[in-house]
C-alpha cells in the first residue's frame, strides 16, 4: 500500500468516526434577516435562521427542492450514504444524542420500503416474475397469509423480523467496551437502522444482481463492531448467538401462531 493510499485510508477512517464540522464559520457580527437580532454565530439564537441568508437565487431553488424530498438538514441521501459507509458510528451518534446527524430513522425506513417496492415492480416489468404457487399446504395456511401480508407491508414486516434481535443484542452486547449503556429502547432504533439498510441493499439487488444481498450479513458484522467496539472475533461469535436465539424465537412464534390459527379454524 502506497503512502498516498495510506493517507486516503486514514482520512476515510477519520471521516467515519467524525464526519461533522461544528466550527463557527461566522467570524463577524451579522444581523438576522428574519428577526433583526445581531449575533456572531452560524445560526440566529432567537429564531434559528441560518447566518448569511440573503436574496433568493438558484441556490434557494435547489434548497427548496431538496426540502420537498426530505434532503435538507439531516439529509435522507446523506444518512443512507452514512448507513453504507459508517453504519455503526452513525447508530452510535444517534443513540448517544446526536439526533441532528441523521434523518429520522423510522421515517427513513418507510421511505426506503416504498422505494424497495417500486424497485420490485420495476424488476417485474423488466424481467417478469415466476408464476406464484401455493408454497405451503392448508395445514399452515397462517403462514401463507403472513407471507402475503409481509410482501404488501415491507417496512413493518422487515422491522418485525429485526425486532427479534433486540433482546439477544441486549443480552450479549450490554457490557460492550465502546457502548456499555446499551438498553432495549436503543436496541429498537438499532434494528430500525438495520431494517433500512437491509431494504436499501435489497432495492439495488433487485435492480442489478441478487448477489448484492450477500453484503447484508457483512454490513451487520461491521455495524456491530463499529458500534460496540469488540474485535472481529468477539463480534462474530456474539452475533452468531444473536442469530441462533433470534431464529429460535421466530420458529417458536410461527409454530405457536400456526397452532393457534389452526385450532381457531378447527373449533371456530
């Protein structure tokens, strides 16, 4: 690796850990165009308007369009880029109180889910789809209904699937060196971010190659390592246990729901 590549990697790692600049760039006193307050800062302390706001120009038009699509402050696009390039650090920032660094995660999940559905329909238009068949026998009709609901409600179904990892993550990572204060509500938002990442990767997989979905397990490991601070091996074996416990909970829930559904159909 050349010195130039090493320097680029060093800068990238520094950006991963802290990509935000909160330096006061307003060196001189300015008067707020909105409320008239004189101040020396990036934003007016009285009304919050940004310093340097002036006459309307093409930059104002661009900002208005970006705001329409949720891409102004806490940009959706920038948050998704962070989710790909620094997922664990982004989650750590959000959980530690730096909420301005991220587009609202639950809102992001539903927007990405809509984009995923559109990508799926585009894939069907371009490549067609195989004829649907009865995957499950009548004995487990509940599963058929659930799969139909899951396909029609990607955001909720993906989040529901991810929530089974909240408890195992808390049990196995709550004493982590980098984030030892991890609790169950924070685990919910961690899985919201992971659900968004899953749907975002799947969207590109449908438009390009299904093999892209194989990146998601890697992203999961990287996210947990960046967030909790264990080494590669410590992260891998804890995540493996999380997966075993999580899928065990899913299997138990499906069996219990299927028995309940069939019992209701039998005695109803």
